[in-house]
């Protein structure tokens, strides 16, 4: 392929929330529309097995993620959308890369270190408690996802940059061993302008904190969440600081500049918190009303998603096969 290859993967962990849309979905959709780039987007269903062991739930989450991204603007006719589990070349390459992965490199991986630290803080005698080998070798499988497609750039948040760096390290180890550039060296593509959104309690919006605003829940349920956003004790008529307001921070990622400026003036004039929340709800509803309709349509018709997955898998495997032919020749299995 002559285009620059940009690859994005997402674990199927349930319905995306507003923070996912701002931090990952919206910028990825914008990238996918650039003519000079070929986008590969995959649902990382096998990555999810490190923590999710319910088969029915995993299948439902896989459909939900695909439906959400398509509803929010990802066009399967412009990008290659596939399930990780449909690409056996990924798992073959994962083993090969494991044979080039120093254990020390895996020891330094963030997810593993975080679990060890959690065990230390809780007084757990076994520092590896709760660590399965899927979690431990997670960066190797992610490296295979990236390298098997000849990826040039990987859009990630700063917390995921290490995984791209590990993929690059393993590619360099392999290329040096066999004396030629078999793997493209990937680069992390980090948007410095991407926002970290607060949740309804003011902390970072996260499913682990249960403070998130889902994108496609029932309208009444979403409005209730918005009306629960924590505020300070200032009264109607009191000037309010938009920069310290969770409501305003959420509003401005949904609004255009003129709408944002209008709400900022309302803050200065002492808008009531209830009215500010109503403004946020109106902007949210307008933004996601049509995507919600499309999401529900896709979830009611999984055959359409299966067809998209099958078409994407054919294209993705064609690309992966080209890379793996070179890899097998290098290691001597062909």
C-alpha cells in the first residue's frame, strides 16, 4: 500500500462514554477521512480476555463498539474495520515476537507494574496476585497488532504511548537480528489538544469511577446523570467561573465557538446551575440524537455488522499475509 497506514484498536468493554468520544473516537474519525492515509480499525476482542471471561458479554460488547464507531462517523467504505480474532496472523506473530521480548521489558509495562503496586499497597504477599499471562504479555500482542499491518502511526493517548514504544523496540530487535527492514517502525500519534474530560463528580471520566456519561443510553437516564453533576454552592445571580466548572468543560467539547462564548457570558451573569445543566443536556441531545438512532439500528441488525467484519477481515488478512511472508522467510519457517 502506498498510503501511510494508521491503525487504531479498542477493547470491547461496553458502551463508549463522552470521554471516549472526545479522546479517541472523534479524532480517529477525523483521521480516517484524510485521503493520504489508510485507516485500519480493529476490535481487540482477544485483548479483552485478560479481564472479561463472559462469552455472551464479549460478543455483545464487540458489536456495541463497532456499532458505536460507525454511528459516530467511521465509514467502513473508507477504512478497514475488523475483529482482532479474525486475523490469525496476529497471533502467529505474537509468538514470534515473544521470542524476541526480554522479560525485563515486560516487567516495565505499565499494566503489570500497576497490578504489582496495587498488591504492594494492599499488603498482598504474592506481588503477582491477579496477574495472568495475558495481562503480562499484553504489550507483545499489541505489538503484533501494530507490526503485522505495516503500521506507520498509532493514535493513542499519552497513557498508551509505552505500548507503541515497545512495538517499535521489538521491531528494531527483529530487524537487527535479520539484517533488513522487515517491520516498519511505528510512531505514536498523540493529539496534544485532546481533552481529558471530568466526570459528573469532577474526577477524570472513567468507567472505573462510575462517573461517566454514556453516549447511547435512554435520553431520560442521560439527562438525570447530567443533572447530577456536582457544582459549588454559588447561587443564581452569582458570577461563576467557567474554567472551574465541570458543566462548562463538558459543554465546550460539544458546542461551536459562538455557543461556548454565549454560555461563558451567561456564567459571568450568574446563570443558575440548573439552567447550565439544561444547556449541556440540550447540546448533548442535539449532538448524539442521530448517532443514537443509527447505533440502535445497527445493534438490531448484527448481520450487517458481521458483513462489515467479514469484508474488513479479508482486506486486513491480505495486508497481514504480505508482512508474515517476509517474517516467515526471515525466521526460517518457510
